C-alpha cells in the first residue's frame, strides 16, 4: 500500500504535537460535535435503524465471503455494458494503468494531459496524483474540501470533510494566495463568507470541467448484477467529472461491491444519515458502461487490491472491509477529536484508520505498529457504525499481532510476564517479596524507571503499597 506520509512519526509523537495546537483542536471540536449531534437526530427518525444496520452488516459479510464470485460477475457486467476492467494488485500497478490510459487519450497540446477528479480515497491511498505528476499529467481535485487541501499543499484529515482542520479564515487566505497558481485566481476582495468561498471555487473549477477530457473517480458502491458504479456526494462536482469528459477512469477497492440493486437500497439509507446527517444524499450518480449518445465515450474500471485480500484472510480483521466510509466513528472518537487526522499518517484517519491501515500496509513501520494503540477502547465507534464493525475487537486483535512481532517494549513486557509467572508459581517467594515490599514502601518511587515503564506511569499513579501483605492481615484477623 502506498500513501504513507513520508517523515511521519509514530502516532503518540504526532498526537503529542497535535494536541498543543489550540486552533486545530477548536476547529475539530466544533466540526465533529456539530456533525455527530445532527447525525443522532437523523438516525433517531428511523424506527428500523437497528434492522438496517444488521442488514448492512449481513450484506457486506455475505459479499466478502463470496468476493471472488461477485468480482467475476461485476467484470462480466461492466464488459457487457461497454466498459473495460483492469485488475491492479497494488498501488504501483494501479498508478501505471491509470497513467497509461490517460497518456493514450492524446497529446499534451490537446489538453488531454490533465484530468479532473471527483473525491476518491482509493486514489489518495495509492498516491495517484503524485504518480500522474511524475508522468507529466496534472490532476485537479474538484471536491471543495479536497481543493482546499490541494491548494494548501496539505493532507486530508477526515474521511468526509478532508479540510475539517481548516477554518473559514484559513480557507480564504489559501484561496487568495494559491488559486491563481492553478488557474483562475480568487477575487482580491474575497471574504470568509461561505457563499463567496463557494463561488470562488465554482468559478475556478468551471474552466477545468469544460476543458479536461479525462475524469477520474472512485466509487462508493459497485453493483455486481448490472456493472453499475455509484458515487454519492454533496456538491455536484462529481456529476460534472462523471459526464463531461470523453474518458472516465474509476479506481475502486474490490471490497466496495454489493451483489444486487436491492442491497444498494440499504446503504443509500444508512450512509447519508451516518455521514452528513441527511435523509437522502444530495447527489447520487450512477453509471453503467457507456452509451452512444451521452456521457463519456470510454469507461475504464480499475479494481484495486492493495492489501485487501490479505485483510480478507484475517477472520477478525476482515470486518474492516465492511466500511462504507461514512466517518461516523471519527466524529465520536475522543482521540480523533483531540489529535486530528494527520497524526494517523494515512489517508484513513480515526478509529477505522487505526484498524484498516495496519492491515493494508502491515505493521512493519513504527507508525503502523502504533495505530492499534491510538484508542481508548471506549466503544463509541462501534455504537455508531452503520455496518456494525466491532472496531475495539479488531484493535485488541491487532495489538496482539504487534506484540507478537516483538520490539524493545514488547520484549521487556514478555520478560516481565515470564518472571511474574515464575514468582506466582512459587508461593514462598511471592510471600517474601510482599513482606519486603511492604517494609520498604516509603522508599518506593512515584513513577517507574526505564523507557517502557516510565511511559506507562506518565498518565497513571502507582498504587500505594499497604503497610502489610493481605495474607499477613488475614492470619491476624481470620484465625
């Protein structure tokens, strides 16, 4: 898996810096609390929410259990509708496929060496924009939040609202200073009014929509029985990307498939309420292959693995592949609210990122090994998940895997547990140790020494040792 932010430290170190940023914390606190309060109201309107949640879980589990069958059915359906399917085992292969497809459409002087993109986490995951840039292809983000991130040379920090860490004043300043470098400049007298900011973005993007002949998208869902791609978004930019270009390329993770149209109906109820707290998504775009009279003349679907089949092989961890990218878990997570998305070092932040990223990328790097510990295990993420992913269960499961692979802290822990096991197997030694500890309790430190132990006591007080061991007290008072 690509998409690791170069130079990113492990989560504890990154989060330690993030929580000191008062502006960041204020932006996150306001945004996440607003979204989750609205979501709670929207979900409460449905008497059958619990049944819908269970239905979504079962559809996803059924699909994952027969993923090979449904992917072949999807390929047949897309091909029959006039599209072309490409299979990408990893990020490098996916980027090469997309770059070759774009270059095959024409020469740079025809305007075909630039593409417009609808928001796609899969393309961010594989670092597609950077790969295209290396091939001389300019990729323009058209989602408003993604545009803000791109213009500011920033990184997304939220699944639904990538620029959630920016306030309106910061966005105004970015538009004023950066828009002109990418195309139409922002008005000199631009204010931080939402209407003015949106209008500046609309005018900036319109010329790109009308000029670009290649569009790149992801998909929220793929329907196997018809070969239909589904994109849900709130601004209409996606529809411009999906209909105006001559060529449309969709890069989609293999887990985004659902068997039938009837299955799709469940998620079109749960996704809007869980993400934007809306009863119905403002723009739900669906397309099936190509037609002679409307839309793109060529459609290419790139099916992306990039660690997903390895995740599928894990009986506990595979439930992360149910995720429909609603971001509800981020908005209720106390850790995310304080640390923000950048601390996770991945395009997938928050609780879902803490279990998905280490499975897609592995836990060899320091940051990936730290992600399963980026949680208080409070369980709020599981409570709001519309497909009932038990994120705390997977976090504990991944922590066990990280511990098994070793490391200085884990080797010390194993040695300590082994020593404790020996002491507990020898009652006489345990009793003697208890008496010595009780008699020397005034000399005990308040914090434990050593790199691993000192970190543990940075946020915990050691319990005070009693004046005598319990077994001695029992003999005096119960015999």
